[in-house]
């Protein structure tokens, strides 16, 4: 079976960038303590035609309130009080905080599978301080290698 963890690790810079774009406050309020990311993937070998050189294709990237996420996932166990404290510390030091990410993977043997990650979004470099309105398009094209 394709290794989801390895795929996430290989694309962590792009996923963290998208999380910072969506949640980091570049275009309004910082949402890292109230919202998380949902990255929707499908196994590429489940698609009708070859669409990617990688094992997964990202077909959606959204941000969602933690409250809404809790109706789908056991959030109290996954984003703990210590995560909130660490996020606050990162913000005090000029960063964006800790972003919670859910990976919804379709086409797995048991049906849809879910993976969870926390991304520490520290102080961005100068190029990371600009909001890109089309961040969803950018991250999907970069991770799907379709640029």
C-alpha cells in the first residue's frame, strides 16, 4: 500500500505553506487556535487515468472550524491543551502557531482513512508574509506535480 506518512513528510513544506496561508492571519485573523486544515487525497492508482507520478492526488484543501471538525474527528484527543499552549508560545515569538491538519484519504483498502498531523508554523521568511488568494490552486498543483 502507498505510504501516506512518507507522502505527507515529502510534501510538508507545501502543506505548511498552505496552512499558513489559510490560518496564519495574513488575510485577517489568525485562526490556528479555532480552525484546522483538511487535505483531501485519493490514491492515484484508483483513478481512471494516470494523473500523477505520485501515490496520491490532492483534490481539495480547505480550512474548517475545530467545532465542525469535532463532529467528524475526536478532536479533544488530537489537539490537546499542551498544543494550545505551544501554539500560544509560537505566536508570542512572532510565528503563526500550531496548525492541526487532517488528511482524508479515499481509495484505501478499508475505504476512507484519516491521518492527523500538527504543523508548527514559526516565524515565516520574508516571502512567506504575502497572502496568495489562490493558495488552494498552488498547493494542489505543487503536490500533484502539475505545475
